[in-house]
């Protein structure tokens, strides 16, 4: 046997082992790259979600800070009631709807502007056929669906 071939065979076996290790490392590298891409995509999606949540919070804060009307019906005297705006913003084109109103109503607000701390008096008198309702329905600019406002009882 020629010993000159032994180092060549050892070198061949070592190079085959190195080739197998490099293939394994290549596969691990690809998996690592895929995991890095998935991680980057997840981080990007989380960042986009955080930005969206922050934008929604800013919009909600801006809406909460915006001056808004707060309408209340108060009893005044006799058959007189008062529609008051206790909010921080104006209520434009306020209308007390005819829904459930008693037969005798005078000077009810129709397209009436109420500034903050402003009031509008109107008359509501109940009869046997139609008592004063427990609430009146009101709309204004920016509030198209009717809002029920409690009518306080007469003392």
C-alpha cells in the first residue's frame, strides 16, 4: 500500500465532511434569514398598528376637546319650560320635534341657534287627551338622529 494515497483519502473525507457541514450551515442560514424576514414583517405590522392606534387616540382626544353643546330641558314657571345649552359649544339649528308633544305647544324651538349658556323658553300644556311628555326629542346640526331630553315634572 502506498502511504501517499492515505493523506489524499483523509483530505477527501475531511472535505466531504466540510461539504456536509457547509450544506447544513447553508440550510440554517436560509432558515435564519426567513425567521429574520418574518420578525421584520411582524415588527412592521406592530408598528403600523401602533401608529393607527395613536392616530385614533389623537382623533378621539381632538373630538373630546372640541366645544360641544349640552342641551337640557328645565321647568320655568306655569306652563313655561326652558331649553338650555350648558355645553361649551353652540347648538345650531336646534329643533324640538313634534313627536309625543302635547296638544298645546307654543314657541317651540325650530331651527334655533343656542350659544353656550343660552336658553329658549317655550310653552307646553298638557290636557286630558295629551299630558306633558316625560321627554322631548331634539335634533341640531351634527346630530341628525333625535335625542330624547328629559322633561322635569312640574313642582
